[in-house]
C-alpha cells in the first residue's frame, strides 16, 4: 500500500513541476478496514487536488477508488467523499485494468491469518488492523489438560481505598474485592451459593493450548452460572505458546470462545510452562502478542504467572508497564486451609505493581465442593448489572397433545425450546411416564394407547431445576372394516359351477339334514 503511494508521488515529480502534499492515515480496527485518504498535490500556481481512497475490506481484497478532482487556487480545500474517476493534465488516470491488476497483485501477496509467520503477525499488530482467525480454521482437540500446582509467598503495601461511583455506566474503580478462579476441576458449581458467600468476581478458564487448542469442559456452564447470579466475570487462557505464531492462534481461539458473553474483568494470558520452554525475549513477545490481540478485540488484557516467573521467565518490568498484572504467591495460612484472606492481613512483596493476587487454595467458598483458588483484586467495576436477565422458560406447542397410535406419531422435540435466565438456549432432558407412573420410551408410547405425562427439564444457572409437563394421549387406531366381495356373474363362481344350481343343492341338502336331525 505504501509503495503504491510512493510510486504515484514519484510520477508526479517527474513532470518537473513544484509540488507539495500531505497524506492522512486512518485505521478502523473493528470494521477491519484501513483507509488512506487525502493525498493532496499542488502543481504550479493553480493546482489540482486528487483524493485516492485505499480500502482493505474484511475479505482482504483491496480496491482503489479515485475520488473527485478539484482545482484549487491556494491552500488545499476540504475534500468531499465523491467517488468518481477524473483526470487532468497533471494527474494520471487510474484505469479499470490497472485497478484490477493492482488488486490481483495484492491478493496474491496476502497470507491467510492462520499461516502468518512472526514477522507478519508483528506487522499486523503494529498496523492496528488485527484479524481474528475464525474458529473453523483452528485445529481443536478435547480437553485433556492438567494444570500444575502453584505455590509461593510474601508482602506489599496496603491496597487503595474504594472510590464512589460517578456515573450510571459500568467503569473501573479502585477497591478491594474477593474472587476465585475456576475450571473443570471444580466440577459442578452452585453459583447462587457462591454469590452469597462474598465472592464478587470469578476468573473462568475458557480453554488452553498446553495440549493443543481445547475448550474447558465446564466453561459454558461456569460462565453462564456466574453471570446469572450477578458475579462479574473475567477469563483466563492456559497457554502452551512458545512462539508468536502459537500465541496468535491461542488469542484468536480465546476470542472465538468468549464472544457474546458479558466479560467485565480482564482476559488473562496464563503462562506457566517449565523453565527453558522458550527464551526470555521470546516469551516476552508471546505475552505481548496474546495481549495485543485480546485488546484489539475490545477486552482488557492481563498476564498471569507466579512471582518468580515474573522475574526470570520473561520481561516482567516491560509487561507490567503495558498490561494488568495477575501475580500468584501463596501464603501458608491460605494454602489448602479453611481460612480466607481478610483486609489487614499481610500482602506479598513484589518488585512490580500488581492488580490481582492469587493468594491460596481454600475450602471456604460455599457452593464449591472442595478447594478452589482464591484471589483478591485491587479494582472492581461500578454500576454492574447483568444484561438480559429473565425468568428461565421452556416453550412447547401445547400442554395437551392427542395422537393416534403409530410409529412416530408424536415428535418429542417438535416446537420445543428452552431458554435460561441470561437468554441462552439450553439442551433439555425429558422423561415419559404412563398412568401407572412407570417410565416408558417415546417409541413405546407412540404405539401403545393410553395417557402419558412428558416432563421436560434443564438446570438453569440461577433458578436451578426448571421443568414443564405435557399430557400426551395416544388413541387406539380404528380397525378397518372389510370391503364386501363383489357378486360374481352367472357362470363365474370360480369353480365352473352354476351358482343357481349350487345354491339350490345346498338348500335342499340343508333341509334334508335338518329333518333327519329333528327326527
């Protein structure tokens, strides 16, 4: 793109005329468009203003559109966005063929995001036009991860005092709040009880890359449960990245997983690989790559690691100056104990600032069976409220259905839909019982006349067990009456006998027999 502009200016310079110019650059990140506009060239006393708009569309095919050429006497005037094609003696015409050739050249040079190397990824991030790799272009595996235990300790200054809310919008404030971080290892969590136990936020594992890209088995259940109960949510991604290319794929996968959810707290890059799995400088770039892609997608990035990795695993000073810091340093009082950190207890020493501290593992959180990682954050979000909160519901076409017995007479899923308390579709379970209260299958019910009760149900993240019953009546199929046999014509009895003669003989025989019996 820059080369094309340089060539245009060079060609004008060859005319031998005096010229001046300027170039304005505007990046539109979320629209995935990069526009260079406002190339103004003044030739001689009376100049010509030409605007070239260079658009990089979402599909990465580039098009050049030439805007209106406007004569100027002195300083360049404000240009109107008029899309035409014009030429003057001082400007070169950009023909349709040239446009197509340039488009083809740029298209041939482009590389799919998932195939970019480190240099290309770095250039993309620096340009501000960051593209997320679609999830269908990423290789996903099942969640077979294992996470190492974390264990460190020490002390820092008191946290800042809370600030009062200043508007009706959600915004960050300095305060001390209690939170947890969870993954599939905590099993099924009762988030209503968690919310009532003094937990304000939850950092939820969405997935990882330590054994290929995978989604955490409990991610959907955990994030929906936390949100439905008013717990503010952040995300962490358990990385396996040892290079920039992998970090870019991991960040893209993470963004794909969390899209659509109300994420208030940061999205954290969790780096815990063994020492030696990547050089100091490389891992620093890995952290930056992940965080920059996350930031470009509209989330607040954060880096998690234990205290000692912050010192010697990567450039902690550089990373802490750019992103939020989540530091792990366990104190013995809270390491697999029943004691929760309280305001006034000691804090760890740390060379850099930190925004969140993972201080231990306790069994103090009601709603979680067993131990869970404990955290405090020195920031929160004022005026938080859950978007789209509603009563969970199960929709059915009718509460009373009557069908006639036959295979497939009643489709158990036709017109049935469930929506949970934060507006997400839910998968339903069902059970069918006959008049005696015995469970039967839908296949048996369809071919067995009687009255049945169908109960649909799901576990809502806020309200818990949610159900709806439908009465199914299966009627007996009416037996078809036999059609009368057509009367054969004379001489067509099927045996070659005369029907009149046969009837007469039968009648005579029957009378004689009857008389004999009577006697």
